[in-house]
């Protein structure tokens, strides 16, 4: 199994508080890894470390076999894209949001290309000039993914993108992510939904209070002898 | 004006004191302190200016302007505590404004290079710039705290810190400049500026007073724009580290 991203004894301390403790593990290339665990486990911090929005206080993170620190932060963030929790939008239209990644590089996104990006995530081309803030939760999440994918994304980091969405929208987004995987994109997906993690994940990371309790093929959630994994499966891990 | 006449004007201070008492506004102490400070500070500056004007020594004018910049810097820096090096950034922008304003006014011989002109005009430029800086820093702090997610979004998409903070920077610059622009729009219609009114009351030709006021108004536009733009572009970088990441404590105001 080839690793897209590897963590080696990674610790993170922010404002005097250690929030990630000696995490070692890998995210396999071209697979969906679901990142699960109770609130405050450090899952979002792991995604921000991968995208370079945060740095490890100690330890090493490797991307495609090279230390993350050897990459230019801007170039790295364009390859390791992140759809942030809550799908924040900039003020303006759907098109304004879609062309943002190109604008940041001093480039343009043609409206025709923006429409292709919209339809790829299952959004109606007609909404291209609609205000982004007027979209529903599901539409915002899809737009957030489409916007991230405007960059030549090799790894896609998803932070609770289906929380508070209706089952139909959840199923649409899951299918979209599976399509991304089939195109060779590595996916790391934070979810609080255990059934969803098992349904779409090939691999899993289970975290609690900044520690990686277990990682491996998704089946490990059912078969692991680790007491804390079993507690998590029984809904008793906090 | 005689000292007796000035003493009678203290009636204007009694009115807010009575209102504060009657409506339980609890502003009595503040009004009293503000009045005493105004009397002491203005009388003191009156004697200092008299001394400087009599001496006609350029060194005294320079010293007076330096003190103005120092006091304005120390006053405004409290509002930008989360910005590293805010003291020297403020001092630098105030010095730049003083340099631009005096460069134009003295360089083109618009006003004579005497203390009577340099000190009051510098006071207006530096004072207005200090207020603009405070307005800018207040708004900038609010903007970055309220839009941390948007800043993070742009960074996550591969934007530079300048691109990430651009909207907040522009909004803060505009917000700090608006009061100057708005007051300029209604000048002469709603309010007669203090300096112009003072000159007219003192017996100056109204047209001369108007021309001087126009000079001041144009100067204030420059101070408003330069102070917020300069301060903004000097400040935004300190909110990010070398790895182009947000420094969390700068955004949460902790």
C-alpha cells in the first residue's frame, strides 16, 4: 500500500496546550480514509496539518515521500485541497467563489469551465450567478468541494461536509466523493457518522483526545481487539 | 475674551453635570475630569506656544511636533496591541504624514516656515491621523476576528496572507476614511469648522479663513488615507507566521 501522507511521531502544541500526542500513521494513496472519533479528538487539526494550515511542533509529516516542510506552502495547499467545516463562502456569487482559486494565482476561470465544475458536483448550471450565501447547506458543501477541486487536487481533505444535511444530499455527496476516488484522488474525510465511515471508507483513523487509537482497513472497526475501538463502536468513547 | 467671560462659559459644563445627576448617567466624574484636563492642557499649551512663537527657533517647533507624534503614538497603540511592532508602525505612519503635509505646504511656500503655521497645522494633521489610526485599528481587529474562517479559506486554497486579508484590510481602510469624507461633504452646510470660525471671530477676512479651511480639509483627506493605508499594509503581515499560517492568538484577540 502506497502512502499519500505519512505521520511520524507528530505532536502539536498550540498556546501552551498539547492537542496532538505522538501520532504515527499513514493515509493510503487513492483511497478514502475516514477520520473518526469524539469531539475534541484533534481530527480537524490533522487535516490542517496535511494542508499546511498548521505545523507539527515535533515529528515529521511526509507527502509523497517528501517532508511537508520541503514544499512551498502555497504549492502544497493547491495539491492538498481542503473543504473546510461549515463550507465558508466569500461574499459574492457562486461564480465568484468558483473562480477564487484561479484568481489567487492571477489566473481566470471561464464561465464555461465554472459550469463544468458545477455540474461535476451535481449542481445546476443555472445557479452560477446566484449569491453563494443564499444556497442551501447541501449546495454550499457541493460548491465548497467544486471550488477546492478547481486546483489540481491530489489529496482532498473533507471536514464534516455532510453534517446537518438531509439523507438525499448526503448520498449525493458520498457518490461524488467515490467518483473523486475513482479518478485517483486521495480522500481524507472527517465524519461523526459511524455508518457513513464504514459505508464509504476504505481505511480509517480513530482518534481520541489528540491520540491515534487505531488505524487500518475499515474492517478493523469491527474486528479490532483494542478496548477503546470496541468502546467507540458501542458509543461509549468520549 | 476676558477670564471673567471664560469663567461664565463654565455654565456649559454645568448643564451636562445636572443632566447626568438627574438622569443618573454616572458621567459626572468624567465630565469634571475632562473639563479640568481641557483647562490645564490648553492653558499649558497656550503658554508653551507663546514661548515658542516668541523664540522663533526651528528646533522648538521640531521638538513640539516630535512630542505630538509621541503622544499620538502612545495613545493609538493601545488599540492595536495584537499587532507586533505597532508602536513603531504608528510612529512611522505619523512621521510619513507629517513629512508629506509639511513637504507640500512648506515646499510650495503655501504657508511660511514659522512656528505659528507649522505647529497648528501639524497638530491638525497628526491629531486627525491618530483618530484615523484608532478607527482603523478598531475596525481591523473586529474584521479579522469576525472573518477568520474566510481568511483560513483563502489560505487553504493556496492564497498568500495578503490575498487572505485583503477584504478585511480594504473594509477597515474604507471604514476609517468614511468619517473624514462624509464630514467634508457637509462642511459649510451643517458645521462651520472650528479653525475657520475661530479666525472669523478673531476678525480675519472670511474668504481668507475659508481658504485656510480648504487647505486643512484637503490636508485631512491625505492624512486619513495615508494613515490607514500605511498602517494597514505595515500591520497585516504580523498576523501570519513565516509558513503563511494564521497566528491564532492574533485572530482571537487573546
